[in-house]
């Protein structure tokens, strides 16, 4: 073999490997001499193998020389463990095994089936084993290959078959490589398995490649099972000792009284804490029922207490809990809460023993009485306050109704522009006063939990316009700028409680102006991702200032009050109002958050959930006029406000420039005019330092050097009549824009101005927009299920404009008959919900259940629900029934077209995918 290898041209590495293998075999032969000595030692120590455990063990034996362990050794070892009865004795056994086998380390592992983890229970290793090796062998990572679920090694272990790891076995290179680096070249893994369920392991490691004798492996496997039992017994004893110790400590430290009542002899054990609670020493009184009756229990409660116990025994209850009074040795009363449990039942299932604990609840009883008295007084005061608020609000509402009513009557009469403006001011002031009255009533409503939100359609632009006007015309806020940042994707029309939303925003603005000492407030509105609330609109409102702010302690205190809804009176400013705002926000399914730091302002953020309005989200869906050639200049000293207005202008495709200095604006306008690129519109803020918007308007209009004078739009919360009476330049303003400047309001104003001048019409022509929905809706066949004849005519007329062919059914039964009997196939169904005989939901369920017998109809027909109620939950019920869309009456035509087009488009895409 050697010659053949040399002639075959082996490499130097291969030769070195063969030489090393020969040297290892030689070392194994040398160790066989030591094995004989080990056998003799084992025979002489068979009577008591562990007594001389401190003696140095001989080296390991070779397999050919015979086994070291047998069943006799295992039995003697077990006798030693029984005699010692100490956890340290298990360590001695491991040490003896390691010495006899010449091991580097031996460990016992427990397998936790629940966690699927190995835990080291006990370990012995030679004294010269370094820390790195010791730590590595203590961690179960090196055993991962053997315990991995589904592996061949795991199956062998579960079948109680041992595993041998040898450094000379090339198939085990991956598993033995880390061990070889630690100087370990031979390892044995002995399992403990019951019913093919792994319970634990014994691992043994050598620093030489000697083999393991089968009898040794078998003996160690038997020993492993007994070691596990001994360790479990020691652990149980430890737990019992710990439990007894804890019980004794708890008995001494507890203020509760523990007792044990023998129901047959009426002997009662009273703990020291029980007697200490009543002022007695341990041996002052005998432990029996008579002591309980004559000394401990209050005479007025004794009969009731004994009756409760007797009733529980007769009814065979397991436990009992009651409250009664005990008497202290000095005569004062102690209230206790007594918990008892019955044990040791006889042949008639009657308990013979009762154990329980008495807890002193005297302070609780006294506090409860005080709280009940205080609550009665508070309820009386609250009732008085609510009656007063109701009476006052009623007295105020009577003249308010007259004022508002007369305002509505005046609105129907012939009024000039100035009178109309005055009337709008009266109505706005009346609305504001009415809102204050509602806020006044909220004090009592919130405390009584009777706040009910409205559910109506409203215009968000109008809401902010009223808020803006309310604050900017107030003398208190004239020195402060209010900037509104309403994102472009925020819907204009919503459904919810506009009054409560306005109340929250108004209160936050009032707090900001009164307490923050700021010169600017920014109100932001953004639309949040809907996620699970797909059919709702979630808006985030932010009121932010750059004023004084709050300390961390004060902010934490306010947040705590908001979390716990503490509405009781205190000396803090505006805390009650913030509590009302937080309560209303949570009613709107939102969150309320305050952030602030000292001298860095305050930021209040809240969210609110609204429904979609049948009016749609925006009035400005498409741009009927091309504004790309219209140039505007925005003049405002406030950077944030100027940026927001510029963004709004660019969103409708205007060419917008910005400037912050009114005097520089004049030069910019002249330069643009000289270059032949004049500004067509100037958007001016009314309130600017040094020169206001009206004065700048006068300079622009009176500048004769301009070849083409721009139109001036003044941005303000004031009405034209309020400004014209103060400044003659007001008549030079072409248009007044109310704050906040929305996209639709700016587009309407620009479009109206363009429509009045031929030159602007030439550079901004009308755009004929192609309705994409027209292509997919044209010649569509639709079944309209509606019981009201007038509504049938209205729906048919709306659909006819898009060339949709309709068939009419008066209720769900007629719809099913038409679908079954007609030879026509329908593309979509428009289904009313409330109908006689069979409503829309039932008809939809039958259609989706496949109860149609007509094969002419498509397998799946989209169904769109139409309802007049539009209540919460209607949309969810429709979708659950199998409908594809939802519309509320009165039906908005554009929304109807868009809904039908979207559903038909999805249907077409689905059908195309199926055909592929």
C-alpha cells in the first residue's frame, strides 16, 4: 500500500496526513498498558467506588482490553447516591467517570420539549481546561446538528442510540471541526429517551481518538436515567424547602390574619399576625370557636357570619368571602374582608376543615363612606349647575332665535351689496354666539355623557372661512397672523359634525392667542392614509405657534389630565377647555396630542374621522380653462402664508412668482411689463408692515408707466364693505379673496376675471376635456332596481346622458324575475336598499348565492347600492352582502358616473386576465 501510494505520486500533504494517522495509532497502543492498571483499580474499588474519588484516575482503556463499567459499578454508585442524598454527590460521580475514562469534560443536559432547547444541568471538567473551551462546551450550539428536528442524528437519539464523534471520520468533519480546535478528538453523546421523546443527554469528550466500549456506553446510559431521577428529586426537595421558607416568612411578615378551623373539633389555629391585628399575644387565649365568638367577632355580626358559613357547608360550596367586624382588645372596631376555602371532605361530601385569611379593610371602609358623602354633595352641586346652565341657555336662545330668524327673512328681500355684506356679518356673529352657547352647555353634557355628534354634509372651506373671519376681525388678535395650510388632497366636502370641529379649532386658536404671546399661528390640515378605514376620511389638524411654550412639568401635568379626563375645577388656565376638546376628538374616533417646550412654542395635533359626502370631495374636478399662460405675483411678508398661496396657485397651473417686500413688488411688476411678460394678476395680503395691501393697490393702479395693468386680488378675512369704509383704495381692488384661499375659490375668481376680458381669454382658452368614463359607459346595459317612480325617471334621465341602456324593476322580486327570464345580459345592476316585498340586500344575497336559472346572464354581475338613509354601517352591510359599490341619495351625477366607470373598468380588467 505504501509503495503503491509513493509510485502514484501522492502530494506532501497526503503523506503528512498518513504519518499523523500512524502516530495516533501508536499512541493508542501505548495507552493500552495503562488500561490494565485501570481495570485492576476498578476491581479493587468495586465495594465503594467513590470513596477514593480524590485519588488520581488512571488513563483510559482501549476497547480491545475490555470495558471499565458494568452493572455492578452502576448499582454501587446508586447506593452511594442514596446514602449521600446531596446534590454534590452527583458531581462526584461525574468526576469519577471522567477520571476513569480519561475525559476532558462530561456534561448532563436536559431537553425542554416546550421550548425545544437544551439546558446544562451538571458539568465536570479537568482543572487545566481553559475558559474558552469550558464556555464553548457549556453552550448547546455545538450540539445543534444532533438535536435539529428531522435530522438523522435526532432520530437516532430519540431511539436511545448513542452518537460517536471522531475527528478521524471525514463524514463528521463539519461537526467535529470546532471540537478539534479545542483539542477534543473523540466525543460520545448518550441519550435519555422515553417513548421516542428525547428527555436529556450525557456528553463525554476525550483528547485522543480512542474508541468507546459498548458495555461502558450501556452502563453510562443506565446511570444517566438514575442521575436524572436524583436531580429531579433534589429539585423537588429544593422547591418544597423554598416554599416552606417563603410560607414561614410570609406568615411572620403579613399583616393579614391567617386561620385554620377544624370543623369536627372546632379547634381553630390563629396565626401570630391574626392575634397581633386584634392586640393579643400568641398564648393569651385558647384557639377554639368559643374564643372567636366571645372575644374576636363583633356581637352584631356574629350570627350572620356563622349563618354564612353554615349555609356554605350545607350547599357544598368550595369557598366563601364576606365582610364583617372584629373587636380589638382595646375596644375599637376593625373591618375585615375574610376569604375562606373548604377542604378534606368526608363520605357525605361535607368539608371537615376550613382555612382562610382576614384582611384589614378599615381604612377602605372609612374612605368609602367619606367618598359617598362627598359624591352626594358633588352630585347635588352638579345638578344645580346643570339646571342653571340649561335655564341661562334657554333665556339666551329665545332672543337668538329671533335674530337668526329675522336674518333669514331679510336675506329673501332686495338688498344692495353693502346691505348683503352687513347681513352676512350679522349672521356670522349670530352663528358665533350660538356656538358659544353650545360650548357653555357642553360642560354639563360631557359630565353627563350625553354629547351626541351630528352627522351631516358640510363644506370645509366655509368652516375655515368663518373661523378666519371670527378671529381676524377681533381686536384681541389684530397683531397676530393666522396662516392656513390645507393640503391639496384634503376633501372640501365631508360628512360629520362641523359644529364640534369648529368648536375644537376655535378653542385651540383662542388659547394660542391668549396665553402663548405669539405673533403667528399656523393651522394645518392633512389627509392621513386610510388603511383599514377605506370608506372613511381621516384628517389630521395641527395648531402651531412660536410663542412662550411650556415647561416639561407643566406639559406632563396637562397630558395627564387629558388622559384621565379630569374635568374638575382648578386654577390652571384653559385646562377645562382642553379636556372638552380632547373628549370631542375621541368621540370623532381620533387622537389628541400636545407637544411643547419652553420658549419654542406649542403644537396641538388631533385627528378626526369623517364620512365621504355625496357631493364628492372637490368641486374643481377638472380644469375647464387652460391657465398655463396666466402669470401671477404673490405679495406677502409672511413666508409660510406666501408659500402656501403660491403652492395653491401652481396646483391650478398658474405661473406664480413670490415676493415678500411690497416696495420691491412695484419694481418686479414694472420689469415684467417692460420685458413684455406682464403679470396678469397680483395677489396681495391685506395686512403688511409699512404699507398694506390697499395702499399697494393704489400704487399699482396709479402707475401710468405700465402698458398692461394687472388685476389685483386682495386676500383678507374682512368683507369689501368693512374695508371700503376705511380706505378709498378699496374700490380699486378687482376681487376680494377670503382666508383661507382654497384651490376652488382661487380658480373661480381667476376664471371669472378671465371671462370678462377678451385678451385674457385668448391666452387662456377653454379646454374641451374628454370624459374617459364616456367610453366605458356608452352602450352599457344596466338594470335599475328602484320602487319610487320619480326616482326611476331621475336615474334613467341621468344615465341616458351617458348613452346607458336601462331596464327598470320595482323591487327585488321583479329584479330576480327579469334576470331569470330576459334574453338580455346586463353589465351592472343599480340596486336600491329600501324596497317593499324584497329589499336590495336580500335580492343581492340571492343573486350572489347563484339562484338565477338564466344562462344568458354573466356569472358575476357588479351591483351598486343606492340608499336614502346613508347611516353608519350601511356601507359595510352592502359590501358584506356582495355589493361592489355604495351611493347615497340624492345621487350626485358625477359621482355616479365615476363609480360606475371604476367598477366596469375593474370588471373588464378581471375578464381580460381570465381570458389570458
